[in-house]
């Protein structure tokens, strides 16, 4: 990601969208409707690349976006895992 030019590529290709997640604030920019992957930039420190079909998946909402859920609640946290319960 080149923050000066606002361009982003992965493997020489432009993503379907890029989503910036900063301390609970989410900002999404759609870039290339023909692309098959998406990029999440988390707190300007980490990047996660996933297939665009997982844009609204439970994994994306709970793990990447850390969105509040009325159905799933985290029961246990460690450095490498989270256990979710209903």
C-alpha cells in the first residue's frame, strides 16, 4: 500500500476492495469489481488478504473486523486462538 498515492496491489493485481480497520472504525473502498481478493489493513500495522467471497463471512466479522455480535461471544483468548460460544 502506497499511502501517498492511495494505490494498493498484491501480486501485481488490484484488490476488489481495501478495508481499513482502526480501533473499531471501519472504512471500505471498492477498487476493482473484476478482482477476486480483498485486503484488510488493520491499525496500519497488519494486512490480511482473503478471497472476496468471504467479505461478509462470520470469520471476517468476528476475527478481522472484531465487530460486536449478538449471537457469538468470545469465551477464551490467547495469543494464538479465540474460542467463541453461542
